[in-house]
């Protein structure tokens, strides 16, 4: 009988463990995904339940711990000691937190202690029990350990600020700016400072909204999903941004999930606390409500217009002999156009610590607490901090810098192998930096032309690819604008021969010093955008147009009109001769071309592949040129969908947008002439064929100017993208309509006059445009 009772007691004890572990499991489903019930139950049985008094040290900072903890109830604090001996608070730990894994798995990431801040209840597992379970479940334990390691973080810039610092920060927020500073001091009891490690979730879409967050430092990414789990919207938050402000007014569920891209700090203000704060001040409520409404309007208007500037950039050479110091200094100089910037490396850190007399002994140059302290100060003092991470950098410096970066730039030169055995390369390839945006910069000599070799290098590198020429003026400014979310993009519309006017405008912009960081076009706009992105000079472009296009008489390539009026052979060969075998990925600035995919009934945006094929597809005017067939799909002119692709250039990264239209559409004078030609005919009947034929033999200045078949095709086609044109006009920072409406879509012989019109017309306004661009790029710096 006693034996039976003992078994029941053991069973109840196990059920108690499983019950407590259930809350852990639900809070950390990402750690336990794909575990079966038996594995979960047996793992839960390894944990020991502990009830601990306030002030108890669970993990000493001086030595490694043999325990791994999950906090069920209460509050703990994590701390460390700097080389000077000063104890520094790292972060508060609430229910659901786990800690101790660094010592538990012997990870070399500094010595952190944990003590209970209140009476607390915990579950803990010993290394002895873990090793036993690891032997029995090798694959599952390996995956679990890898997931924990993925969540490893360096606790950068994470020392808790004083209440004075916190209040100083929030007093300058737009949300509270009009409230008396002394009144804001009453918010102190309702403020909570939180440290959010990289990769951790701040909020989950659909959960109750009971507070807002103000970002002190770091970076967050948000995503919005539909009922099926498909992501319908995403973006980023940065320093100074407010997350969840509607919760103050409505308490409605969170509209997005938000995750920390890197180690971040936020101030949390609870809804109940804020309501108590403003209950005694109707004026404060009025200001807060007005500000929130205005901010929401601005977000809706500008969400697609601006990205988020970065504050910390890690430069990581991935080929041998890369000139890191030079690159870092030049980039920092360009970043100073937007604010203060400082390039830093481990030598500067060592000098700083030596000056402060806190260098560690025993052969250790520096430790995590020292890096934390330095990074925290740098982010407060400078708008941008540039970390130099060389192939032979100290692993601690490398990992700390990469985990602190908003953006990682991999730097490469062609013709040299990628350093795939370097510590930095392997860290970047791992999952632990999965949320951090990575881009690759290829540094080329001005005379470089081995595009096949460049393609091979590009294929080996991750992220968006950027090409920089070593001695070309303004190249580092272009990278700086991208990092500051102030890139300038140009969108060029289609319009047949009228597109030659785009070249004149581009020349005018270039001479005025207006930067063009990316470019895209539809139909003939894609041709001119392609020539510019290839790096052709304007005189050279005109020569090519004359020799390859005009003298070849591309529009005399007639065929039986079963598919199209023109056979397209001459035209296709001319486009191929223009652009050769060059790939879009190797162009000197980012480029896109727009076409319509008839096979799959959807638009097609070409951002990679052979340039000539993208442009040939984009310029296939239905009925005039045959459709372009490639990769199993039939493509026609992109003007059917979006003749002026400003929204696409914006989406590709243009924070400041210049859109150029050719005035395609109505031509009342030609339409009235057509009316005269048919006024004696039966309604709906076309003009006399003899009269039209005779018109062709008249002197050019005496001919009737009426809309012929090609123009009718083109004008009809452009009507379908009229709404997109109006949206682009509204969404552009500068909108230009070149005065070429009276020219025909097929006035190819007028190429030089059209070029001159584009140049002369833009010269009248280019100084004003340059001022607008300068103000938007350099004066309207966002506070984030």
C-alpha cells in the first residue's frame, strides 16, 4: 500500500513539473518547435523547482554557473563588473526569461551575474541532468542548443540609464513636447526601462495593447500578417521612434509583431499609468491625442517613401588586402554631411581603455564589459559609428561589432578569393545575425570591364549588391545617402522616340550636381535609364543612337501583320548591340525596367539578368513590335501597366524621387485633323486610303499631321496606366513633364532635337530642383 502511495506521489510531482514547464513551453515555442510530447515530458522532468527570496545571487559574475534557469514568477536583474571593479546593471528579467546558458554551455561571452530583485519562482536544470538527457536525445538536444546559440546576444549599450536621463529623453519626444517639463516628471513611476536582445520579440500581433514603447537605442523590425499567415507589410523602427501609441488611447490589439534587429533599449509606458498621468490634465490629453492623430497620418503618407537611417555600420572586408582604413575614413567623411560620424576599431578601444587605466591584465586586452561601456558612450555622442572589422580582428571585437551593427557591409575586390575561413565570414553566414541587414560592396578600378569575373564575385556575396568605383567623385556620398535613407532615384516614362528627351534631362541633372543613385524606366524610358546606368557619356550615347539606331532604320523592318507590323529583327539586334551581354547586377547604379507578362497576366519588373533582354521586353509595343519571348513567358511593353514607374523606383530604395513624364496621351491638334479627313465619310469609316497615300508624297511641312496606327496603339495603351501616373505624380518629390507631346512616337529621326528639348527645358528649372534635392537629402534629416 505504501509503495502505491509512493508511486502516486511521484506521479503528482511529475505532473506538477510538467504543469510548470507548460508555461515555459508556451513562452518559448520557437525553442521547442518540432518536439514530440515524450521529449517535452522527459525534458520537463529534469527541471528542479525553486522558490527564492529577494536578493539571492543565482549566478555569480566571477565564475561560470552549472545551472540553466527559466523564471516563472518574480523579477531578476543581470549585472556584470567592469575592469575598474564597478558593478553595472545590464537588464531586468521578467517571467518567461531564461538565463545562465553562457556558463552552462561554456560560451566565452563575458561574466554576467544574476540576482533576484523580488521573491521569485524558477525552474532550473543542472549540467549533469542535461548531459544525461543529451545522450538519450542527441538530435533534439543538438537542435535545441543551436537555437539557444542563435539567440545569443552581446548586451551592447545596455546599462540602465538614470531616471533623469530617461525623463530628458522623453521630454523631447513630439508626443510630450507641449507638456510642462515638471508635469512630465510625474511620469517617473510609470516608466520602465527594458533591454531587448537582438532577435527577441517585443510584441506579438493580436496580443492586447497595454503600453507604448519609445526606442532609446537599437533597431526593430515589424511585420504584419493576414489570417493565413502571409506577410502583408513590414518595415523598421529606429532610435526615437514610438511603437504602439494607439494603445494609449484605445487599448486595441497589437497590429504588428515587432522584433529587435540588434541589442536595443526601450522605455515602456503602461496604458494605465499614462491614463492616471493625464487624468489630471485635460490639456495634456488634447496634445497627446492631436499628436498621435498627426503621426498616424504622416506614417500612412510616408510609410512607402522613407526607410530608416542606420546609426551603426560594420565594415567587413571579405577579400585579402582590402584597403579597410581608407574605405572607412572616406565613408565616415561622407556620413559627416548628415551629422557626426566616427570610425572605430579595436586599437582605438585599447587606447581608450589605456587612457582610462582600465586595461585588463593576464594577457587579455579587453572584455565584454569594457566594450559595452565604450559602445554605449559612442552611440550617445555620435550620429554614426563605423566599426572596422578586419580579417585578423580579435574574435571578441568582431562578434561585438557585428552584433551591434544596424547594417553590415561586406567589402570585396574582384579577382581575389573570398576569405571563407575567416571568423567574420562564418559568423555572418550563421543564423544568429539573421535579422541584421547585410549588403555587399564591390570596389572597382575606374577602368574595370571584366564583367563576367564581376558576376562570379557577386554570386558569392549576400544581400543587396553595390558597386563602387575607386577614383570616381561622389561614390562614397552615394553609399552614405543609402545608409541615411536619402537615396535619390529617377523614374523615366515611355513614349517611343520622345524618350530621347530623357537623355537631355539627365545631362542637365548631372551638370547641376544632382545625384542619381538609382534609375528605372518603362519602354523607351528603360533604354535611356539603361544607357545611364551602364555609365555611357551623353555624347557617346548620342553617337550610339545615331549609328546603331537611326542609320539602321529599325522601323523599316516590315512583315505580314499576323503578330505585328514590324518583324523586330533589326530592333532586337540593335538593342543587343547597345547593351551587349551585360547583366543588370553589374551596372554601376541600381536599375530596373518594367514589362507586362502576358503569359502569367501580371507585371514584370526586371532587376536582374541580361540588360538587353529586359529592355527589349519593356519596349515591345503591342501590334507594332512582336512580343518578346524568354524564360517561358511572353512580354509586351510595360506602359500597359505603369508607364512611369515611380512607385517601383521608390520601392527599390529611392527616398527622394524625381519622375519624368513625356506628356503621352491627348494630342487634340492631330485628332482634329483626323476629324477633317473623315468628315465626308460614313460615321465610323476611316480616311480615304488614296488621300492618305497622297499625303505621304507631299512636302513634309505640308503634310496632314494625324494619329497613325502606331500612335493610336501607343495612346490607347497608355490610358490603362493613367491612374498609376497620377499616383506617381502625387508621390514624387519632383515631377517633370517634358514638352514633347506634339512629337510622334515614331519620330526617330528627330532624336537630336528631342535631346536638345529635354536639356533646354530642364535648364530653366534645374537650379530650383537642385535646391529641393539638397534640402530633402541634407536638411530634412530624420530624428531616428
